[in-house]
């Protein structure tokens, strides 16, 4: 069962897109690495756990890496935030390690695969905006499903693995 939590603190500086603090912690049964969702899709995971509050590492942080698959395709890759690209006001995610000949259409939805033992399968992550083909593989820019500029309530899911 998901635990609702309120965002209580957000760093107004450079870390705005990296972490948020919530008003729930180990006293409420939360565990480190528990996945966190909000209206729309995946937010991140519990990074630091306190008794009455916790810190979430956001999907928009480059350190939060998630195994994903593009809906309706065999394409899988790793998605994460991007360092220093927040001047547009809307963060984008970078989807790496797609096949060299990936043919994704803008608007294609991206979901978690469940691999890695942290995030369950089939959580919506975002939608493909553009592709950049490389010599060895293809990368895509993805618009997050969650509005990270207006994050006030989140839901902490039970962890897939016991800590």
C-alpha cells in the first residue's frame, strides 16, 4: 500500500531538480530506495531516511538512473536527468543505450521495466520528444510525465526488496 507524503522542503538553488524532503520517514514504515510516484508517474526514490522525514532523489537528477522501455517497441535503455540543462524551466530526461537503428516517434510513452530491483515495472516515466542517432547507439530526450515544477504531494510505494 502506498504511503502519501507532503513535500516539505525543496532547495531553491541548483539542487531544485535533484532532491525534495517529505514529511514521512521510518516511523511511518518507509524504507531506503522505496519508489516514489505522483499524479502522472514516477518521481524518484527514497535516498535518505529519517524517523519523521525523508529525502527523495528525483528522476530529474542525473544520479537517479532507471531501466525503461519504450511502449510498443523492443527498445530498452537507461533514463536519468541531465546536468545543467534546466534553464528552460522544464527538465528533460536523457534516455541512453537505445539500439543504433531505434525508430521512435515523438509522443511514444516510456515505462519502467522493473529491472534493477528498485522500481516496479510499468510506471509511466514520460514521453519521447526527440532522437539523436550516434555511431554506436541512439539517445532520446524525454519529457517527464510528472510536473516537477509543481510537486507537493507524492506517494511512497513499498520497496521491491527488503532493506
